[in-house]
C-alpha cells in the first residue's frame, strides 16, 4: 500500500497516514509537523542552556578548588628543631619539644601585656623593663630569684645577626666566668633561628648563685618579626631545667595579637 494516496473530491486534498491509520488533510498534517518542529527547537535550545549552566558551574568549581588547594594551611607547631651548626664552642644541644597539647603540671599559659602568648611556670613574678631605646624586655622570675625567663622583640636583620651583636656589646661575655657552650644557626617552623648557650658567673642585676647556665634563642615568627626567648638558671643543678623552661615557653609562643593553634590540636 502506498503511504500517501491523494483523493480528489469537493473538499481539500487528503492523504492516508499509515501510522495513525487514518486519513489526514495535507494542510493539517503540515500544521502538526510545524508544531513538532517548533517543540523540538525549543527542547534543543533548553538543552543547550542547561549544558552551558553546567559548564559554567564546573569551571567555577574548578577555580575555587584550585584556589583552596593553594591556600596556606594554618600555622602549626613543629615538634623538632633543625640541626645546630656550631661556631666556636663545645658540642651543643638542641631543643626537642614534643607538643601534645598538655603543659607540664607546674606551667601555665599566659597572654602577656605585650600581646604575645607563651607558657611560664606557675607563681613566677613578671617584671617589665622599658629601655630608652629598643623594645621592652619582659622577665618572668622564680620566687627565689634563681631562675628567669626573658622575652623581648629584637630589631636586627636576622636571628644570627642579633646574637652576634649581643656578644659584641654584652658585658656578660667579658665576665671571667664566661664559657660558650654552643652558638649556631637553626630553623624553627621553617623560619630562621639562632641559639646561644653559655655559662657565666655574673649577670648584672641578678643575684649571686654561682655559675649561671643560659640558653638564648632568637627566631623569626610567622608575623615576620624577630623575638628572643632566654632561659636562665643555676648550673649547679644541671642544665635540664633551663632546657625545659625554654622549650616549653617556645612550644606555646604566639606573636602579639595573632591567632595560633594550641599544640596537639
């Protein structure tokens, strides 16, 4: 059977539709076909629009993900120091704090009036010295005056330069009982640092306790500034207490008015 078979009559030309199994006017057939084509065009347009939106969302997500990946993570506390390079002096020791989030039982975390955070032994007295030039110096001192933790900001170009300048001008080095244990560069949290460890029998303004053991560490913090933290104590009772004093303070050190995570979190 032929798909179309025109019939001549008084009415309009008709054709037989084998799908619908009925006769259709050719004009009606053209109208329906036009409607189908219009609907198909609208569907294609809508589909293109959806694909364009999905492509834009995918691109935006890719840019965001790339930016998030490159965003620096929060500043963390490192659990070890880099190797010390000795420059004149005996074999030196390096601090090895192991931040677990918990302080030794006799320590507490404080936020100093200068703005920085650190850990000091409980019950120690705070003293601030404001020199005519330079930054204020803060001392935390034990009740008996035999131990001290000193904190201040330094202005030299590098931590190592700061300690070299200290050795040039300090009267401590001129004391007869001065003995350098170690002096060298190291690294703290990926930033430059330097450490001087020495003995001396005299420190201006401090009581006579025999030989003093001193560990002075200077470092660049993540705020871009340089700081000094030094521990003082009697050599007679060993050096472990000054090591603990320094490393505990450094483990909790946070620059003035900065947000720092708690070690171990």
